[in-house]
C-alpha cells in the first residue's frame, strides 16, 4: 500500500514522515512499548513516493521496524541512519542505490544487501545479526564499517561478500562472528582493518578471502583472533600486511592457519611481536616487496609445516630473530630473498626431519643463523635448530654466518649445505653442531672459518668432499671434532689450517681425511693435541706443509701426498723419516717426495739420506726367500755404491782392496809362477792385484803369471770382488743416469 500524509494518524508514522523531509532525527525510548514504525512506510519515504517534497535524511533512534524493510532494487533519495533499532525481519536492500546507509547498534535477523551500491559509507557498527549478511557484489563508494559488530549466526556462512568493492577503508575492528566469512575476489581501495576482531569457526575456514585486492594496508593485529583458517591465497595487498599480536588458530593443517600462498604484498609483512599461528603459515610462491618480519612470532604445527615459504620472493629481508619459534618445519626451498636472511636467536623445532629446509634458496646479502652481534650485548641464546638445516644448492651472495648457532640432529645430518654457494662461511666461536655438517661440493668465494666451532654427535663431524674455498679455510684454536673431518677432492686456493684444533675421532677411525685435496698454499697441521685417529693425506697436494712432530698421529697415510715446501725450522730429516715410517706400508713415492723437496732447497745430502733410507725400507719389506736374497743384494749395493746414490764410493773401496792385494801378493810372490819357464819378466804384485780387480781393463799380468798354493784362493777372491765392484759401479752409474 501507499501511505498518504493526510491519512496518517499514528504519531510515530507522522513524526517519521515530517522529520524525513526536514532531515531531523526521530528518537524513541528503546524500552517503550509503542516505538513501532512500519518497514513499508520507511521504504516509501526513502523512495520519496507520495511525498510533496523529497526526503532529506531518515534518522531514527530506538525504533522497532515492524514488518519488512524492503528496498530491493530501490533508489534511495536520501541517507538512512538508524541507531539502536530492532528489525522484526531481515531488511532487504539488495540491488538498491543509496547515498549512504548507517545501521549503528541495530539488531536484525539477517541482511540482504547483495549488489547494493552506495555513494558514500555503509556502516553496521555495533550491530548484531542472527543470520546471514549478504554483501555479495555490493559496491560501497565510501567506507564499509563493521566495527564492534556481532554476528552470532548458527548458519555455516555468517557474512558473504564475494566480489565486494569498497572505495575507501573497510573497518572490522573488534568484529565478532560465528561461522565463515566469505569475501572471495573483494576489492578494497583503502585499508582493511581487522584489529581486535574475533572470527570463530573452529576446524573450518573463518575467513575465506581468496583473490582479494587491498589498495593500502591490511591489519590483523592487537587482539585479532581467528578460530579457524584465514585464507588470503592469491590476494594482493598494495601496502603492508600487519599481523602483530594476531592469533590464527587452525591446528593440524599443512595448508596453514594463515593461508596466503601466491599473495602479493607491496610493502612489509609482519608476523611478530606476539603473533601466533597454531597450524602454521603458508606463503608458498608469495611476493613481498618489502620485508617479511617474523621476529617474536610463534608458528606452531608440530610434526607438520610450521612456515611454508617455498618459492617466495622477498625484495628486502626475512627476519626470524629473537623470540621467533617454529614448532614444525620451516620451508624455504626455491625462495628468493634479495636482502638478508636474519635468524639470530630464532628457534626452529622439527626433530623428526629438517627444521629448516632451504634447498635452492637465493639470498642477495647475508644469511645469519647465529647470534646477533650488532649491538653492544648479544643475546644469551643464538639461533637454535632442533632438527636438520638443509641448504642444498643455496646461493648466498654475501656471508653464511652461523656464529653462535646451535644445530642438533644427533647421528644424522645437522647441516646439509651440499652445493651451496656463498662468499664467507662462518661456523665459529660458540657454534655447535650435534650431528654431521656437510658442505660437499660447496663453492665458497671467500673464507671458510670454523675456529672455535664444536662438532659432535656423528661418526663424521664434517664432510667437505669436492668443496672449493677461494680464500683460507680455518679450523683453528677451539675447533673440536669428535668425529671424522672428511674433506676429499676439495680445492683450497689460499690455505687450510688446523692450528690448535682438536681432532678427537677414536675407535680406530680416521681423524682427518684430505685425500685428493688440492691446497694452493699452506696446510697447517699443527693441531692443539695429538689426533686420536689416523690422518689420511693420500694423493693430496699442497704448496707448503706446516706441522709439528709432537702432534703427529700414530698413523699417517701419505701415499701420493705431494708438497713443494716444508716448514722452515720444522722437524729435521731424521724426524721426517720417522714421519714417513708412520705410513701404513712401504711406498717408494713418499720417500722420493721428501727427497725432491730437499733437492729443491739445495740439500742434496739430505735428499740422498732419504733415498738411501727408502732403499733400506724397501729391502726390509720384501718377504720370503727371494726377499732374503734381495736383502743381501741390497746390503751389498748400499755398502758399495749407496744404492747408486753414491756410485763413486766404489773407487775408495777399490783402493783399499788394491793396497790389501798388493801386500798379500808381495808376501806370496813365491806362490806366483810365470806361465812360460823361459819368461824373464819380474813379477809385480801391485799390478797383478790391480789386474785381478779390474775385469774390464787387461794389464796382462794375470795372463803372464798364475797362482799356486794359497795364492789361488786369494786370486779368485780378488777376481770375484773385482767383478762385484764393477757390477755395483755399473748399477750405480746407471741408476744415477736414470734418475737424472
């Protein structure tokens, strides 16, 4: 029906009509019995039907809107402002157009407002609805205000705002809801403010906001609590996403209590200072143009994914510093951080697997997994990982600094940094790893420093096979490895030092393995104490070897070990020979290598001494009957020509034999007979002795005269010794020529 002003008799209706024209407020006592205003009359006035003039504003306080306020597809000629009004049935303003609508502290059994269009604000501040509020497709020209509103509906969805457009801010401060809020694809030009809001939908989705666009900042802080998942996946927030102090509670779900995969954030995202996500946070393939700040935030999803950052792109820094706690895995695989990764004082807990998984991560500056030394006083506790840290194939442009960090995965891999690329790597001072540290295949463009680091909890404490370090690698004073330090086929471009280190591997195992490693500089093996296990230097190559006899291990594997120089003023030749004897078996190369170094420094006598000892060891190492023959022959060669390293010693021996022979044959001249009885040559014992001793040169005295009696044995002996000395001389000269 259409009301006429002249026909109205109810004072409430008359007051509403007249005040609408004048734009003044109609107020009722909310406790009074007679405060009814027909909903159809209010709708007629707002449309301006049957009125002499257009309404300026409908302002009502404390009324009971009887019947239905039906404004579907209506064009409201004036603003509507209702305060503390009650509705008998759900108002319908869907597809309506209005300047602005304000329903403050009102109660209604639902609200239909889909595709509503307002020129200015739409407010439900402090209002309460017991059923669905539908704002799907609505377009609010100003601000949308749900501050202090309460929607305790029993329906699955409490607020539907899919495709909503708000041209200014959307305020949800202190909002209270029961059920799901759905605002898929909503667009908010200004800020999205949810400070203090409490969205309750346990075990389900509390806020479904996939693909929303926020033109400024979004706030979920200061007492915000979501009992249920908050889903912002695929959304765009041009400003800052600030969740400081917010609580997101949806435990037992790997997609995250706060799900924001593929989100784009134009500035910082803050999940710290009391932030809690019970069920974790999912930022997979997100894009953050500022920093992701998680310091003092708690990410809880024990046994699952606490913080998912796979493929994320962060233009500035990722901060998980003091007070950060992740119970569950933190995933950074394939992420890109253009600034710093700062985890000083962060606590990562996932003992059943990798607490931090960052395979293929790229960091544009430093990655700090240790203590914060930027201030005057560092925190008591540094970075802590209860579970593995995986940095496989990560690329860190500046430094990986784990100084003061604690990494625990006993009997397994505490740090897996295979194939990592970084400038400097710092595992020093209060660093502790309970489990293996693996830098196999790493490319370190600066220094690798483990001075003061403690490595325990694994049979292999440090694994560095195939790693490359372009500056010096230091495992110096304070470094302790309870297991093996295993560095095979690695390359160190400046040097490798274990000065003052403690290599404590026991049980018959190797303390240090440098097999096949190339060190273009000094290898310092002056450890702090004698290593308890074997040392394997096989096929390693160094420029200079610096060591001390006092800390040589009982067994050193030296086969193929090459070095160009020895420590000046270091162990002497006899000590070096003892060092060589600590090799597990006789190997000619290790003696020749030492001799080569002495020769390079001009110490020919020391080189010969080493080579002669090498032949001694070789002679003694041969077993069996043939070995016995070889030992006898070797003894003769050593006595005559020094195994060929002193071939002209035979001349002195020949001279001695000549003196002996000349004397003997002088005394036995009566037993020396001429071949021809007609010979008148006089016997010369000295020339006769020389002729016997020189089998190659014939002075004919042994032809002209023949021995008899005891002289026969002397002549045979001198002939044999002559041939023996000649043979030794040939072998010695041949060996010398061959070595040259």
